[in-house]
């Protein structure tokens, strides 16, 4: 009986057309061209490297896409136990008619050729979106992105601000800012003006959020403008900053971004806890990890200072989820946001989903985002989350709490899509 109930709830969730609130899609080239675009995703290259394939074999300059896949295929047997491998098989079955549950030396080449032929079809992007039941995709746009050449109603811009906060002392970043805004930096007043112009540009092009990825030791606090100006003048005179000065400048820029989010009523997505280049010999995007030093107590000044700004928060470590649940429980402006990176496997998603649904107001949960680089990944990633969500709704709400089935489905629909609409102010494509 419970299996039938679970399947009915899952079917309702699977019928829902979705908005993906965080991706790394290139809107000018959103879908894959070969199987190498799929197997080149960092999850597969880092797992293959971890299992013994050398980085040189994976990242050899000028490597032909088909040869890259040929090199990765023997390592797939070592990772077939992983959730990421299940995504790969689900994609190949759904999009390319693949009928097996393993990719091997005997079948990979025919799969590669079939996939390449399908992906070469002129409407491949539309096919993927239709099969995936996906109508809008949030982007991750550099602050100097012109936001031209694509439909900003379908591919929704999001102002990514990591470079502004942590790399402003680099001449290259300041040059990009000047080119994008037409404003030459002379101090904090002109910096604030330039940032304001960036926000105006993004909002005029349908941007629905500002976003940043943050290291575990970052603590945003308000910095006096005069103190920040002294440091910025040192930057402009090409003096190298001390660690403390760099931290102060980063805090000032971050706080300025929050002020502009408040002025424009934009949510500020915080992705908290990543340490860059922990494994320095790792493959591209396979070098970053987390540790347990991060705590949301570091963000109390921010959350208290900007009650009018919504902060969708993602935590890199599953061990941080209880703290995120508690902050979203107490702070009206803190929202739980997806299952990020190393927390994005079923064992952690199920625990985290249960905790959030049992403790956080239903209006304050963004259930999932794909974090994908190519469109094909939406289908297996959201499929994984839907199955887990259906299981939790079945067991915890219909069976345990005796909710009517329709009521549980409505909760799932709100977490999957409704809250994305209300929090980010979108209404579909």
C-alpha cells in the first residue's frame, strides 16, 4: 500500500514543470554536443581521477572529445556505485535510448555516436527542456556579462559577485569593472556608484538574484567607509595589501552589495563554506573541499542588519544543515536553498529534507537546484530529488501524520516550484 502511495505522490511531482533556481548554464551554448560534454562534468573527471586516472590523461591539451570518453570509460566500473553514475545512466536511457545499465568498452562507442547524432539535431535544446519538464533556468553571470544574445525570460540572469568581493585588488578585475560601467575607480564613492550601475544593468535585464560563494572563515560585518577608502587608495596605488586589509576590503564590498540588494529588493544567494584549492593536483573543479570551521553565527550581523533582504542559503557540508534549519526557523529572511555539491547525494538529501520539512515554515524552503553546466543534467538530478521528496512526504506526512494525499502533494509542489516563484518573483516562461 505504501509503495503505491509513494508512486502516486511521485507521479504528481514528476508532472510538475520546473524552474531551476541555480545553474552554471551558458545560455549561448546550453546543451551538450557530445558525450564528452557530459562525462567532462567535474563529478566524473574528479571521481575517475580519484580512482586512478591521471590528470594528464583527462586534461591533455587539444584532446579529441571521443578520445576523452574512451579514456574515461574504463574507470566507470570503479564509480558505478555512486549517485553520479546513476545520473549518467538515467540521462543516456532517457535521451539516447540506451537500454543497458553499464557503459563498457564494448558498448560506449555506439552510445557516443548515437548521442552525437541526437545532439546535432537543430532542436536538441528544446527536446531536452521538454523531456526534462524545465521551463526556466537561472544563470550564474559574471558581473561584466553584457547579458545579450539570449532570452532572459527563459535563461534568467543572476549577478555573481565573487570577483568583486575577493579579487578587487587585482588590476584585471578593476579594469573589467571600469569597462562594464564606464566608471573609473577613485575611491569608495565611485566604487559604490559602479556597483549600483551593475545592479541597474542586471535588473533591467530581468535578473532575479545576486549570488556569491563564500569561504568558511568569512564573516560579513559593516566597515566604515573612511577606513575602506584608505585601503582602496592603497589598491589604486598598486600597493600589496596585508591579509587584514584584504579582509576589510572584502567585507566592505560585500556589505555594499547587500545594501544594493536591499534597494532593488533582490534576494542574495549565499553559498557558504568552500575552501579553494585544497587538493592542488586535482582536476579542473575537483580541487575544492570544505571543513567544519564554518558557522552561520558568522552571519548574524548581516541577517540582523538587512531584514528586508531574503538570503537563500546553501551550505556545502551536510553537517551544517541543522544550523541552517535553525537559522531559517528563527530569522524571517533566511531561506534553506537546495542541496549543494558534497551534500548532493541521496543519503544526505533525505536527512536534510526531513529536517527542513519538519522544522522550517513551508514558504521558506527552495527544495532543489541542479547546479548544472549542461541542460541534460536537470533530468537526473531533479529526478533524484523528486524520488527522495516523494518518499519523505509519503512516510512522514501521509503515513505518520495522516495528512490527506493531496495535502502532501501540495507541500511537495510548493517546495519544488511555488517557493521559487514567490521568493525570486518569477511566474514561469
